[in-house]
C-alpha cells in the first residue's frame, strides 16, 4: 500500500436539499436536512483510503462534539488520525451546503482549520518524507500550503494541490507543485484570466489538470491537449465529486499508473461519488470501483481517450 498524506480541512456539513437557490431576501421551504462528514481535506483522504491508500490525515479540529464525529468517521475508513491537532480555542470547521438538482452552493466556516499553521506541519517532516503522495487544498492557511510545497519540492517528493476554494497563487508555488487540479473557474483565479486556460496548460504540461465536471478533465501532455472523458451517472448530489477525483488521483498515481490512466480512473471515481447525498457517502470502495469498471468495460481507457485528444 502506498502512503498518502492529506493536509487539509475537516468539516461537518449541514446539508439542506432545496429545489432551487433562494433569491436575496427570499424564504424557501427545504425538502430535507441532514448532517454529514465533509471538508475538502477529509473527503479527499476518505477517497484515497477507500481506493486503497494507506492514509494519514493532518489538520485541526476543535474540542467539541463535532470533533469526535470527524475523528471517528476518519478512523472508520482506517485513516491514521494520531497526529490531528485539537485546538481548544476554535470550533471544528462547519459547512452550510445547499443541494439543488445538479448543483450546490457551499459556505465554509473554517474555525479550527485555521489552526493548521506552519509550526504544526513542521512537526511532521518525517511523515512527509515517507509519503508517496501528498494532497493539499486551500481550506487551511496559505502559508502552510506554501511551506509544505516548498519542503516537498526540496526533497523530491510528489504533491497534488487542489486549489479550492481558489485564490491567486505565486509562480514559485506553481513551479514547485507536481500536479495542480483546478476547475475552469478556479483556474482563472489561480492563474489570472488575462491568458486562456489553454495557455496555462501549455506552460505547465502534465501538471495543470483542469477538471470540467461531468465532461471529465483536460491537460497538455507536451504534444497535444488531451481530454479524458467522464462517465454518465444519475446525479443526486455533486458535493465531493472533485474531492473524490483528487483522492483517487493521489492513489492511482502513487501506485504507478500513467497520468492518463490515473486521470481516467479518477474521473470515474468522481462520477460515482455524485450518486448519493453527502460529500463522502458516494465515494466508492475499491471493490465497488472495480466492479463498475468491469461492468461498463471501461478498463480499456486508451481506446476511450484516443479520440478525445487533439493535436497541439
Ligand atoms: O468539496 C466539498 C466540501 O467543501 C464539503 O464537504 C465542505 O465541507 C467544503 O469543505
């Protein structure tokens, strides 16, 4: 099993199902309310663990009832939670999520996630050096992300940065990251919208992977723009689809799949995640993923993706 370290957020998701987004000042009746486990970091860690990674979660929770549920949930996916920081002064992170047919909107209150500072992660240098892949997002302080990227780069280690929620990133961090996985909207914020996504993909071949939801992903392989398609599924809740994609990508790359194959499989894992309500509920187990792959004869990813590439 490959060692995957996720440094990121852990939240409790307060989820309301509603027919549409309310207008400003409008009151709507929701169809249901549920509490789920979430946080981009935790979601990605659960995805990596379910798909076969030996996973460690680094990050911060409060000292409250939500913290216990967060930790128990991670433990139930056999994730190493021994190094999670428990902060006395801040509450465990929460997210208020509205789920509409085919879409969602999310407000995150970071709370203890903001306590995942440089001083905390510096204690885990050894763990980072023993990793086969590290996964980062932007729901923890940016200085922490910058320190981790720099440390891993200096030690020749691989890191996937999922820049969500998006913020502008320095050229230094972009250069030192092994893979960066924004969606189109995040790409504009991370890189700036003065140049096209295609320009940035060409500048960062085999590194910048742009996710396009149900359409799949695209990247520049050094010769051409490649589009890796996703699969059609019945959508219940899109929350966590991107996280599942990133967690899956970490595992598939760590075990030695080519970038193209890893992306193809990760798109399928991400698609399967949207078939249930809640960010982590639909994340497939390794066996479920394999069963789906066989059932749909999607194992031959090369044939599927050949048609999708255009000459650069
Ligand atoms: O990507 C989905 C996640 O974003 C949710 O689980 C929520 O907690 C926020 O972090």
